[in-house]
C-alpha cells in the first residue's frame, strides 16, 4: 500500500497518513503486547524536586529502546545535560528496524542536509502509552503531554497508533487574548510525523493537547489501573558516546534507578544481564 501524500507543510515538517500497512500495524501491536511498561517518578533521592515543586509520577507508563532515559536522571539535554542521562537498553526488534530505516530515508529525502548532524541515526525510541488512569475509584483521562522540546540533535520521527491526537507546536506561553499556537495537526492511527530544523526543534515547543476516545480499541499489554487508547513511538538520535551501561553510572544514580532496573529485569533478559547477580 502506498503512503498518502503529505499535505502542504512548512520546511522541517513531514506527515504521512497511513504510513504503516495493516500487516505492519498488526505486527507492531503484537510485539507491544510483550512489553512491560514502567511507571516512573519524576524525581529521586539524589535529584529532589526543586523548591516549590513536589514529587510526582509521570502521567503515563513508558518504555524505551536503544537507551533508557529515566525521568529522575533528568533526560538527555545537550549541551549541558549529556553526562549519565542515557542508560543502554534493548535494541529494536528486526521489524521495527525496517520501519525506522524507512523513516530515516523519508527524512533525508525531504529535509535539507544541514538539518542532520554527523552520524545521525534514529537509535533511540521512547514509547508512550496514552490513556486513562484509575484514581480513587474514578477513571481520569491523562492522555496528554505538556509543552516541551526534544533536545536530541537532528530530526525526530513520531509514529502513532490508536486514537488520533491533537498535536501542536507553540511559541512560549499564551498571553491574555493572544494564542501561542504556531501550527496544529491531528496525528491519525498508523501515521508518521517527522520534524526537524531550528524552527521545530529549537524555536518552538510541542505538546499533545488531547487524544480522542472514539475507536473503542484497547491497545497494548494489560497495565493495572490504566486503559491505553493511544501508543506513540518517538524516534530520536543520541550520539553513541553518550549512551552508557547502567553499571557505569555513579553510585548515587545507580541507587536512584535500581528499583526500575529490578522491575525491567523481571521480564527482560537484556536488563537481567545488565543488572547482574
């Protein structure tokens, strides 16, 4: 099946509706069902909340491939935030590598060469599970993510499954009577979005305002107290020299992430070996 053509979009933004074939979608969802996503806390003993903030759990479970950027390690944030941010994780399965190769091909075909750092390759993937959480006996819709930037260098690829999401690029904060919206679009099931260049990586933030609840499709593995209706893969590039084995972390950071590693090791041979005896 051929991909639908991109609508007229500014340089640095690519969108492909129905990027995945039915067979690829099925294979991807079958593989996702083998995962055991983590609920992470934003802060830790050695990375406490800043003054005025408090400890909180992320709004959604996550899983990483290529490297795991634990929230309490403060994520990868060059130029200053590059040390001890990226713990080496499982490789992509073969079918996903083939999909990523296609994403890289499209990115290089449709974006200028100066958008790509040397050795750029989408070697990192964050998988977000969007849905509703059971809180105090009530289902609370947490299918959103606030304004942020993906600081990994070069273009970013985003693959969506499930209910469509309202995605926005914004500039700074909204002021009274004035919107900060730069560009909005719906990310449909099986679609691909790629964004790169200074306009969309440096000068604007992006966010998911909401995820529709229309398909009635339950996605992903069972997660206690959570119903997933959208899954998003965000593919990024991290220079290999910034990805370290977990055992290379300083002792305080190993202590902060030890329980996560133990959880991962219960269902992953890779992390079981990384954790060791």
